[in-house]
C-alpha cells in the first residue's frame, strides 16, 4: 500500500487539489491504465492545503516491482500563487496548458503537453511493506543527481555533453540497486536539493540550509533508520567562500539532531572541487573558471586554490572529530572514491560530468559504492 504527501510549505496562499492519482509510468507522460488509482483525502477526492502545511492521501493499493517508475498527477483547482516545488533537473515531468481543467485521469498523457523539470507540490510517497527501514541521502545537487545523464565519452577537461537516451541515474538509484542485490529490504530516500548549503552563514538558494532542513526532510520522515550527510561543498565554492570551521559546526549540529532522533549517521567527505571565485575573499585563488589552465588551483602542481585547503581541513575533521561524534556510525569517503590521483583537487576525468563539481552517471555509481551499506542497520 502507498500514500502520497503534498506540501504547500513555501506557499503564501491556500492551494486546492481537485483530484490526484498514482500510477505506474510507461513512456512519459503516459501511464499504465491498469495500474492507475485515484487518491483521496479523508475520503474526499479533493483537499485544500493551507500555507506552510502538508497533507497525506489515504492509503491505496497499487502493486509494482523494484525499479518501476511511479507517476503522480494532480489537478490544481482554481487560482493559486507560486507552488512549492523541487527543481531537480533529473526527470522530465509534464503539465497541461493553463485552464485545461482536470486532466489527471488522462492515462495516455495527450493533454500533458508542457515538459518541465519540477516536482510541484509532491513532497513524498510512503510505502507500506516488510521493510527494514529507510536510509536518507541528504545533500545538495551532487546528491540530487545533477548532470547524471552525462557519460564519459568526452572526459574532462574536454567538453562533455549529455548522452542521448541515457537515463538520469542518481546516487540514490545506484544505492537502491546495491541494497536490493545484497538482499536488504531498505527504502532509499533522496533528500538532495540544488544549491543546498550546510549552514546559514553561506546563504541557501534551496529555501533553507541543511541545519534547518534536516528535521523536516529527513528526521521526521517515516521509518528513517540512517542518514548519509553529504554537505559543505556548496558552502566552500564559488562566491560563498566559507571557512572549514563554519562547515564543521554545521555538520556537528546536524549530527546532534540525528542522534537525538535515534537516527544513525554516515558522514560523507567532500569530493573535489571547492574553488572560491570571489576576488574579495581571503580564500580566493587560481581556479579553472578564471584561468586558461583546466587544472588551475590543483594541489599538483600548485598553487592550490585556498578554498580547497579549507575542504581538506573539513575532510580531516570528518575523519577524526566527526567520526567520533555520538551517532556517527561510519564515514563514506567520497573524496577518495572520486578524486583524480594525478590532480587530487579534481574529479577523475572519466567520472567528471564537465564542471569538476558534479559527477557524471558513472561517477554517481562510484560515489554510491563509497557508502558502507553494512553500517545502515544496527549489527
């Protein structure tokens, strides 16, 4: 059985869902009409969500197999302001034209003519079953899977392009396959958001920093047994130019919240690269954004960009002080898995999507392999 959650968390006015459905997707935007059920809310086909609130549908029974994709359709009735959304850029969703009316039951998808990369209103789906719990992956775009549709045909520093027909394959997809193949019955929750920072001082483009968001998007979710925290990279790079101590304090804060909630923590080291590009910052230095050298700012041959020095300091803290914090059960060494031995402040060229920040599809597979799956559940 399943139930779907819809959120108006960032809304400024009530939003009414006039109808909603859950189905198994076929060729988007089409769904399988034999596996397509209407959702209800306390027995009603519609529900109004107040600003800042979330609603959960009544449970429905929809059988599906591992690896199948689900489709959620919703008819937003009447007038509304900007909708709460998740811009992930790893999936194509579809909407109808304005004032098209209720087309949520259009299984063929012919009325859904406008593609977009946003999940509007949907905040999650709960699945009932014989599970051992759920592990959450908590981070920014490198958890959310940005550029995962890139391959390694053209490896960095050569210009890279998306691979036609290659599905966007995130770290959560790779981890789910690994757990399933190993015989675990564990759900995988991807709680990555583009532009997410660990702490409030760096400024968040995602709506709220990790120290504020972890409670709502991870710890309060049903059945969470463990969380992999992969944050701090955005705090350090580009114009944020944060310091190691700021990131460390934020990570310690999140670990403490998880420990208080009884959730096991796997801390992830920060993979390359963290380049400060703000010339007014003391952490500014040579970097491939401003220099003709595609490996500018690397520790080899140097001079190293000062912000990468901050990244190394954070990683040392994670492996020592962080590893000993109450609630931390393991370290996922993403840096060791992804760093180029010849240029340690850069991703392995064949795992680099093109921007030396986001892995490609193969890189996300390798990143997933750094998560010690035996630490997700108590032994």
